[in-house]
C-alpha cells in the first residue's frame, strides 16, 4: 500500500527549511531541494533544473517510458508501448511484436518498485490499461461462484462491482485499490488476514494466457492443476514470465461486513515475549503500524460480523487526513529536510501518530462517491468489507501529494515474528530510528501449499495453513540523491535489517517491492533454489526463448533455456522474415501487409528569417488547405517512426530519421526555419471516443521554451489540437468520436524556427481511447493502426 504524506504544522515546516542552511552545506544530503517543491506539477520545468532523470514524473515521456508508481524508484528506458483495446487485439499486438523480433514486457499499473517493470532493450511494452472487462458471477468447475476479469481491472473497481452483486473475493484485496488484477497476481500481492490466505493468487481458479505465438490458452485448477500441478502453482504467481495473462478467474464468497476497531499498544508490551500475538488477538483482519520513535503501535483490528453496517457509507480512510492547502504544499519539502535530519523525522512521526488520534481513520461519508466529504470519524465502526479493507484510489490520490518512497517487504512465519521484532527494536534503539511516513507495517496471511513463489507459499518448515506475517519498512525517497546519498539517507539501516532478516529468518521478499540487490542476496538465492528450479521448468515449457524475460528476472535466478535464440523464426517461421511493404512489421502480424504502416512525411526548408519570432500558433496554417499549401516539399517519403522524433541533437538532419537521401536542410543556421508534415490513414480499432494531442517541448513564453516551434494535429482535415508559444493547457488535446473499422485522415504538422536553439524541436504526438468519455492522450501512436498516405484521390 502506498504510504501517506507526513502531516505537520506549516510554520514548523517553514522554520525547518530556514534552520539548517548551514548544516546542509556540509552534508551530501540535499535537504533544500527545489525539486521537492517543483516536481509533480505535470510540467517539466527545465529552468528549475528538472529533467527526465531527476524528475521523471514531470519530464519522462509516458508515451514511451514505463514508470513505477513511485517514479523516483524506476523510470524505464524508452520503448514502444501498446495498449490493446481487447483480448483479440492483445493477441494481434503480441504477434506483431514477437514476429518482428522484439520481446514482450507485460505492464499493468506498474505499482512495483524495481526494474521488474522494465523490458530488455529489444522489448516492446504491452499495457493492460483497456483490458478492464468484468464478467458475470457464475459457477466454474468445483466452485459455485467465480468471476472472470481482464488483467487491467483495478482491485477497487472489482470490489465495487462484486459488492453490488453481493459477493467478495475476501481478504485477498490489496490495501490500495488502484492496482491491476494481472499485476497483483503476477507478484503475489496481498491484503491481510489471520484466518485464511490473504494473497490474491490463492483465489485464482483459471487463467487465460497469450503465449509468444499469440495463441490464447486456458489453464485451470481442474485441468492443469490435476495434470501438471507444478505448472499450475507457477502460473498463479507468474512474474509475467509465463506469457501474457489476459484474464483471471477468481473464486468468490458472499459479501460480508467487518466490525473495525482502532487499537493502540505500548511498545514495551509489543516487544515483550508474546506481544505481537496479544496485540492482534481476536482479529480477522489487521493493519498494524509500529512507530519506533514514539514507542507505540497503532493497528486496525477487523472482525467478520453478521451485524448490520453502521452506514452504507462507512469506510476506512487510513492514509487520508484532512490537510490544509498550505500543509499539503509544504509536506514534501518538509520530508525532504527530514530525510537529512533525524530530529525532524521524529517530529513528523510524532505528529503522524497524534493525527491518527485526532482524526480517526474510520469514517462515514456524506454519500457513496469516493470524494464525498467526511460526515463523522470513529474509532469503532462496522461497514461493508470492501470499503473497510481497500482504500479508494480516487480519494487517496485526491488528498495526498505524490512523492516517491522505497519499500522493503517480506513474508515470514508468525512463529518468528516476535524474535524479529526484538531484533528490530535493538536496531531502532541503537540508531534512534524514527519512521515519519507510516512506521513499520505488519499485515497477516496464511501459508498456501498451492502456490510456488509468492511470499506466503508453504515451503520447507512452513506448513499449509500456518499463520504468516508480511513485514514492511517504508522510507521517503528524496530528490537529488546520488548513490551514496541514497545509501546513507534512505537505505540505512534497512540494508542491514533486510540482510539480517534474510540470513536469520525465513524472510521471503515481496516480488513487487524491495530493491534489486535484495533478490540477489546469496542467502536468499540459496533458500529459494528449489522453488526457482521448479519455476524454471515452467519457463522452459511456456517461454523457452525468454520472450517475456528481463534483466531483473534473470538476475533473480530465472532462466529461459534458449534465451538469445531466434524466437521470431521459432514461433512464426518464414513469415517472420517477410515484410512486403517494408514498414518493419512482419507480414504475419501486419494489419495491412501491402500498405506501409506508418506516416507519409514531407519536410520543407522555409528559408532565411521565415517565421522568426513567430507567436507559436502555427499561424501559417489556419486551415488544412493553407497548411498543405505551405509544402513544396524538398523531400517526401514513407516513414515508419515519423510520429515520435526526439533525437539527442533535436535536428532533422540526424541519420536516425532515415531520410533517403539524407536531408541537409538548414542545420547550423540559427535564423532559418523549416516545417514537417506527417499524413496517414488511421483505422479505428474500436468504436468510441478518441482524443489526440502532441507535445513538442515548446510550451512557454520565451524564445527557448515557447517561440521556437509549434505543432498541430488534424483529423479529417479539422484541427483538434495545437501546441506552441504560451499554450494553455500546455499539452492541449482534442477529442472525436470514431467507429470501429472506419478510416480517418490523420495529419501532424510541425513548424520549427531557429534550428540550433538548444531546446529545439521534438515531436511526441499521442492518443488515447476513452470509450464513452474523453481521456488524457499519453499513449504513443501504434504504427500498425496507421497507413502512410500521400495526397492521392479523395483522401
């Protein structure tokens, strides 16, 4: 679960920023960081020093870069990103990618924190964003009530859907509701329960999986679980390595109510022998937070009950305190300072705990909507289960400023937790540790012998049904840290702690959290060798060429026996080598094998001074005919990647742009201008609302950030978006309704002035499919949906 911001009085925050200027200069820790205030505002402010490395949330390109939910932790290298609108289109995308010689990286909400979310350098990403269908509640095999859901469905949406029908998938729901079902299953995500397995993988009874050949196969408990139980156990926590999970069928139970209570336990009692067991006694559900600097433990204890709810609007808002605007503004700068100052960490931790007492997290809202105001707060409250154990993402994200953090988590048997707590207490006391975000977290589980590599799987020394604990540490990941600073101010003392837990306890790290080094610890790899060997047999069976592997999984010990082999030839034969139209997409998967998929590009040198100090409005293209009339193109040709140009030197003369012959243009002449036009036929893959936009790096009000270029997007010769000097919004977009299978003309016009200005022209057009509503266009254009079109006939 994502942790909250730290709450503290704003005057203290201001004072703390002034207080340590001299001390900060003597440290490597950047306590005063402009980025802590400027980052996360959706604008890449280069003048403030922001770039794609130090502020990926603002500056990295979401159309080509997968970013972790906590973006400081991981922003992947650029790669093609596909977002299929159906399972059938997912199969088409897998065929297009693999037959063209690229590997596949499945992606959901990217809530994981490491490079497990990134593909290799020769990979394309396929996101499950639009795979969000939820099937009916129905019987399946031995189960009377199941539901089949597509991989992109988020936990909260599933919970709400099932609750409306009187069903639940129990305590296996994650604490934060904005996680995709496919990703949660892949990494063994979990909720919390002392009575049964709380890992979502335990609820899986069938999976529909797209293999490297694009074929869809169904595996189930009643078929694969009988004929090949080891393969079935591997599939249920698959790390994305056994194919692309398109759908998952989950077993259900009747919806139930939870009586929830806020409890407090003093640290002395908690650390003493039997303290943890006593603290959670009588609870079915527990979310426990230990604040070591305050010597106190706070926990939510929930019990199933047949009693009616106190209100249908009862819910848990654990991490959403009522904050003023000024407190929200200064929260992240305050945490930035606290990262470098232990006293401030303890002050924030103290305020955090005081806030829990002042604003109990069990609430009744005024209505059913996620953002409904809080009507009352309680320390004891009975509500519907899904609202009491899963935080609604809309409410959480509306109330919390976004920032990054480093989370270490692993599962261990309950029988070891008291010794672990006593060890942790010795370290916390030795170092005076305070944890300002959310303290040390504990959630609970039961071991499952039907799982293979999830944290709660039954293993040597842990029997099926044995109680388990998920133990977690969360630290604020500040801005401006180098590797030494990260180690000193974020990893300390957690590298020592996690290493000790791995070497001295049966501590199994969570696949979606931690840092890469954890999974490479020799003690861990020695312990999990039997499970990895079994899992590697499943890889050899379903993905021997490593189409779905990546650096993270290989470093963690997962092996594809024919990694590096010619998988395109192996799965698609001679077809993989055929490309009749020369567009780089093999004939096996090209939607239009005899028509170049991509753009028809024209480039024109405008001459000396043309457009100098233009207002950025593309004023020479007020309508489509005028825009087209500007071109007596010096060169024109089909181009497969014409919609996404961002070379390091930002010049169209770069060889990577594939002009043939090479275009000399006006390179190096600061007072000349040029323009480029891309044209294509767009074939709508589904009926609904499409939104188009573009980002050329130019919005602003100065010559460097605004006046040097402009771009516009046209659909059927009507302008839908334009960006340039002083654009507002800075990434404008326009939306149109389209019908599946119909063709629409797409034009992208780019005009650039003063070719060698340092922040010169780039082109990142984007689109999205919103179904029956508008959406934010951040998806890169899919080459296979476009056909390059010169102006011929009526098109």
